[in-house]
C-alpha cells in the first residue's frame, strides 16, 4: 500500500524517512481502504483515562494505546514518563497489530499532544511509516466520518523495536544544548518562569532554555500551523536547521509535540525524554526562574 499524499508543504527534512509526519482526514480515508493500523492515543494529564473516550466512540478499526502503560515505563528517577523498555514497547505494539512495514496512523482528541508521543516513540524504535492525524478525532468527526464503539481484535503484528533511531538527550546533553545550541521548553510560560508548578515538586526551568509553549504550534482547531509559519516561529527563537536544537517539557510528552512541530518545519531536534521531572531528581543540577 502506498502512503497517502503529503500535505501541501511537502515532506520535511531530517527525521521522517521521507514520510510526512501528518495526514489529513481525506488522505486517511483513502489510506484505510488499502489497510492501515490506527492507534487511538487519547490521554490527558490527570485524567480521565483515555480508554473512557475510546469506549464512547473511536475511528473504525482503531486500537486503544495507553500512554502511561504502553508508551512509557513506570515513573521513577528517570522521570514521570520515561521511555518504555524495548521489549515491553515491542510487545505492546505487536498486540496493537503494528507491522514492520505497514503504515501506522496515530491520533488523539485534536492537538496531537499525546499522539506525538506515540509518533516519536515508534520512530525512535525504528518504525519508518508513522503519521499523525492532523486535528485528531475531532477533525474526523467534523468531516462527517463514521465512528464506532466496537473494539477490534487485531492480528498480532511483527514490528521489531530497534532503539536509537531518533536523537535523544540525557540531562547532561540537555544542559549542553542549552549552553551551545537552543533548548526549547515546551511548557506553559508560568511553569517555565517558575511562578507555578502544578505537577512537579520544584518550579523553574533548565538554565539557558527558551520557552516555546506547544499551544503555539497549532491553531484553535488543534491542527498544526503550516510549515512556513512554524519555521518562522522557531527561527524567532533561534531554532533553525543551522543550530543544535533540543526540546523538553515536564515529562517528555508535550516535548514530543515540539519535536513533531520542528520536524514539520524542517528543523532536526533531539528530545530530552526525562525532561523536567528527571532534571529535578538531582539536587545538584541548577534551576533557573523568571523569563
């Protein structure tokens, strides 16, 4: 089966293996006719669990993937959402029907906050053909496409997870990028400035990091801004393909959204998967507040 056509801006450079990371509703409709694995990754920090939304209605044939269970290891010193262990991730994806060479489309409610984590994790573990439904479940419904409450029983997949296919930062690497390149902090401005911290026990940001909240990557409908506008946004922050760029957030979920937006813009970037929740586990690491 061939990939659905890319969006108007064409495939970005760098990290997507020539496959544009986004797909729109009409292109997905065409792709489904030839066979595609659909993963429903609806999730919200603090709940309610995404499975509840999935049970109320989802794209026909979609399999629910639990971000906390399938796309992350248990919380600990590596952060609130550390990367899953290779074998555990491989088994989760095989249960969902993911095949080595088959097209995979992931979606969440609308803005790809959770779907981007699935996209990035699959790409990191070596899957080349992964796309995010731009606008998510809401875009599908708004286009008059059908939904169902029937949960499929997918045939087990044969995906083999091979880690290291996308750049990854640890704490030392993130600090180095903040010093010598551009480290983007994807959290809300008030969390970046240390004025409030509703999740982690320490407020503030990594010294030298630049605030780039993920809500600035999408429009009011949850769809990503055009590649040209994203390039302008990131260039204004110093993040271009001529710089070393990294991204982090609270626990590595919304930072994957930042990496996705950077990829659309044609800017290669590395993810600090442990993010702030890992950074603050070592009290010797510096913390900066203010803007």
